C-alpha cells in the first residue's frame, strides 16, 4: 500500500534522466507528485512539462529565459511560479514543500543546488556526477549535517547500493566492481580513433543518453568519473575499486565479499529502474522496464579495459590518488574538451590530451570550500580553452 504522497523537485527536467524520472512519476500518481521542475534554457519544453505535471514552481537557470517562462505560464493559465537563476535552483531544492530532490543537472552547474538539498535533509536522488567528483568531501559533510538520504541514480552506483549490506555498513566487502559497456568504440585500437565523429561517439550501443555523457562513455571518462564517485559515495579507497568491461550492459555492477561471494544487480539497460528504486525506496514499484529474459541473452562477456586506447579512465584513477582539487581540474577540463569535440574544434584523441595538459599545467592543492573549488573549476576551464588551439584537430 502506498505511503504519503512524495513531492519531488526535479532539477534537470528536460534531459534524458529527467524524461525517465517523469515517466516513472506519471505511472504512480498515488505516490508521487511534481513540486518543481527546472531546465537550463529550454523554455518551450519546460512549459510543456508544466502543463502536464502542474508543478508549484518552474525554474529556468538561464535568467535570459525568465520572461518567456513567466509569460508562457500566464498564457496557459497555470499558477506555477516562474523563477530564474542559480539561486532559484537552491530555493526549490531546499523548499520544505519538496521532500525529494532529483539532482539531474549536467555539469558543475548542478553542484550548489545538490549540496543545498543535502544540507536541507532531503531524500536526494543523485544523478549529478559533478557534485561528487568536484566536491565529494563537501557532499559527505553536507549529508552528515543535514541528515539527508542519498540514493545514487547512476546505474552502476545504484547497483552497488543494492548489493551492499542492508545495515549500511561495509563489513566483509573486499572490492567494488564497476561494469562498463566499453562504449561504441570497444575493441578499437588508439590509432583507429583519430578520425571518429561526434555522431559516431554519441551512438551508444545500449543506452539512450545525452550527447555529453555519450561522449564520456565513448572515452571511458564516464567510468572514470564513476570511480571517483564510488570512492565518496561508499567510503572506499581507489585500491578497492575496479572496472571491468561488460558489453551487454545487463550486470550493472558487483560487490565482492571476503568470503568469496560476489553479489550483482542485473536488469535491462534503462534508467527508469534506478529512478524507480530511488523514488520508492525501501519499497519497490513498477518502472515500466521490461522483465529480463536471461535465456534470450544467452551469455555475459567480460574483459579488462584498454587504458592505452582509452586513457581517460587512467587519468581518473590518477586524480583520485592525488586528491584535493585534482578531480575538479579533471572534471572542468573534460567538460571543455567534450564541448570542443562536439563543436568540431577538437579531435576525439585530443580529449584526453587536453585533460592531461591541464593537469600538468595547473597546480593541485587542498579541495577547500565550494568557492575555492569553483575558482579551481573556472581556472581549469580557462586553461583548457587556451590550450585547445595547440591540440590535434
């Protein structure tokens, strides 16, 4: 039987995670309602979602879209409040009316609102990687201060969460094994990747994702960021986190125990599974995902990642060992590199080269507070932009 109605602030409503979350919400109107929706600049898409889900508040983080959002809501006769700017994201993330926050904004722009939700003690469905990669220690501190419940939505971390001891401890855990599909270029040698195009990089064989995360999957940086996330989410050192390529994307991750047991979470590659788990936890609800047909699959394959062809994964382990502000430099440089690749200003192999150049050029240091980390983020972005003309086209 359904409990009290959960009211959700969905930050990043027009992205792929947002669409999957709204699909799950719409299946269970007796359990969930939308209290707030946000988008970066896609006002027309946001207005369409407001018509369907009738939130109390709608936020466009790009302030230039505020008037269009306000006028569009009025024209549709909707009572939804029109808000704009980064401060408005924090406002809805901490609003007492919203007990659940889905942090699905892509990039560093989602960090402040995610930390605010944690400090406010929300049930936090965490899909914003950068909040952990850029500010993992600050997130852990905010969760402790606010008493938030963090439910990871990345399929890999969600799988690990489900396979860890139910008491929340780490007793008997030997290793965390993150699975990677290998992306669209699995099996290729480094020399074969020089001429790949953005459309090829975004053609993931298993998952439907946005273009930035699709490129991250193609370079294996997505898996590298997930390694950094796992260190903070599960309080596990890098030496006990491993990555294994599993092309079928059915086993989403595994936990290896000292007694020889290995627990895995399986399911069809669909983000609605993790979102339904996070929204309903500790209960289970229908996500709309088809049941897994093991007989039809027939086999599971595994292989070690190729760090020569895909050096971004090695760079992530490197900055995790370095600690401090190094992950912030890596994350910022990667965002600029991927954007430049998608715009045709940088070749695919230039992505790891640019990240390495930024790590070499910028001195690492203590992580500091959020302002210091954002300063580091900004410096790394400036450095990356300045270095792009020197990279291979």
